[in-house]
C-alpha cells in the first residue's frame, strides 16, 4: 500500500463563495461504493455559512487510479495531513455507514496533532466497539456478492444488471466491504467532541443497544435521532435528513458561540 501520495482529495466550494461568510466546515465521508459526488446536492441545501467539503477517497472519482484502502486505521493515518489545512475554520466530520467508521477513527487519530473537530455526525453505523455479527461477504464470488448488494437495497437493479459498470465497481465495493467487515476496534479514551447519531428506523443496525453504545465514545454531549427508512434513509428521506443535518449544524455553531464556549478560548 503506497502512502507516499496524498490518499484523498477534497472538493470545497470555498473558491467559489466568499470564505469570510463561512463559519464551519463539514468534511463528508462516503458510504461503501460512494464518492465525493454522493454529496453533490448538499452544497445548495445546507446552511450557506457551512463550507461543504466532500472527501474523495482513493479508488474512485478523481482518485480512481489510486489503490483503495482495506484497513480503516491506515486510511485515517493517511488522511491526517490532508485534513489539517481545513482547520482554519471549526470542522465537523460527517460519515454514513463506512464513512461513519472512517470519520470516527480519523477523529481519534488526530488527537496527537492537537487539533480536533468540534463535532462528529455519524449515521447508519452501530457503535464501533459493538460486536459485528454479520458474516463477511467481501470475498464472495461475483454472483453471490452482487446478490448481497441487491439484498442491501443500496444499488439500483439497473446498475446491478449493467455488466460493464459492475465489472468496474466490484473491486471498489469489495475493498470498502473488507474495510468495514475486517475492522477491529482498539480501545482508546473517548473523544472530546460531541457525537450526533442518525439511524434509519428499519435499519438492521439500529438496534437500541448498538445506538446507545455510541455515547461511550465521547466525553461531550451525545444526541441520537431515528428517522423513517432503512439503511439508506439518507437517500429515501433526503429532504428530511438534510433539514435535520442543517438544524444540527446550526445548533453546533450556536454552541460554539455560547458564553461557556467563549470562556474556554
């Protein structure tokens, strides 16, 4: 695995809008098989004072020539140098499913730099220290792996039936599934920033004990929201979800400007 090159590229609207209007940066980490384009609608639908910065992971989008990571801790270490320049403003991490795991491990990895996000928003993922009970599927034969994707309802049938496109996507999806399914949680002290969790009401990951367990990973505030939908509620309930994300970002900005927060500066 070559770590000598930058392993992630960020697409920010900062060059297109007045940076002085921005009060917060939202770094977005995609779900398995996703890319920076997964967040293309967020630019116009989140508060204008938020600089939306989707992360392009290796193996997709502009980084298609780079090898995809299969171990999240290694990816988190490689991302540190890439995200540090974005901390000239307060930063919030967002990740869905695989992205939640990446953002959590990156927040932990950054503690040694002395720089931390002001908030962590995760969705569609049980607490990292909760036991993984699902079988490994990343190494299944192509036909069986494709059927597993169909069962998860995250990939449209017309895409799954497009042989040429799936030939291109399967190595990326396998790498992402391996990253998630071989993850080993290593105990560390809780992070200091608040954690907000979103889960789909019909998501199999949304069992109560797995949701509540996230609060053990922070010394700050923990908030959880369960909204209609399955694992991909962020697509099926996109309008509701983005409205709730907007409200949460505004709440975090208000908390940063509170007298108590100011007194700690």
